[in-house]
């Protein structure tokens, strides 16, 4: 099991810690890879850029209606599967979904904790509180621009680092028993 319940504390086993966090949110790793990964591949065809665009659009859309951190975590297995499929370093997709999730979070009030905190502070200062979709016009422009950059600009400007095993890549070795 990914989580072992010990009263008020849950312990994550080493394999689960290195494998992604999709299971915490009710999806098994294989389910995410199979369902989302196959749908993205079917709709996007064989093109890596099309499939990457669909992945980033999915993460962005989800992170606009839930917090961006769990949205990113849910798509880690899909991003890793896509990296394996196209034989590129995982970081290429993992960084992209993290940034896409942040831009998606800018689209609504609940997308990021910062938006919620600012809305609360505004209300405490006697200002009119932010409405749920008040940030959407600016957020959508930022999200579309960000996805465009991630698809066309970033791959040309960023060099790929050599691939490492997940335990080494995430620096988990000191925490495993």
C-alpha cells in the first residue's frame, strides 16, 4: 500500500514515494497512464508536440478548478509515461506540467493558494473580495502564452540533462530504509 495508516500519521512507503502521487488522489498509477495517456495519444496522433500540448492543456484546465499542486501531482505518471514513449528525459515533461499547472492556477480564485490568500486579505482590508472568475481574462492569456512558450520556446532554449533513476533524480536515497 502506498500509505500506511498509523493513527494521526500516514507513512509513505519508499516505492510509492519514488513513483508519483497519483494514487493519493484516488487514481492508480497504471490507471492514469492508461486512461489519460492513451486518450492523449489517440487524440494527438503520433506527434510529440501535439501530445505535449494536450497534456499541458489538460493540466492547465484541471489546475484552474482545483489547486495547482494536486493537479500537477495527478499528471506526474502521465508525464513520465510520455517521456518514456518519446525517449526524452522526464524533466522535460515534469517541468512543463509544473509550469502549466501554475499558469492554470492563475485563471480562477481557487487555482492557487496565493489567490485565496489575496482575496481574504482584500476582504479584511475592506475591499471588495475577488469573484471566482475575476482573474480569468488575464489568467487565460498567461496560460495560453505559457503553453506556447513551453511547446515552442523552451525546447529550443533549454538543454537536456542526462536521465537518472527516480530515486537519484528526486534525491530520495537518504530517506529510504
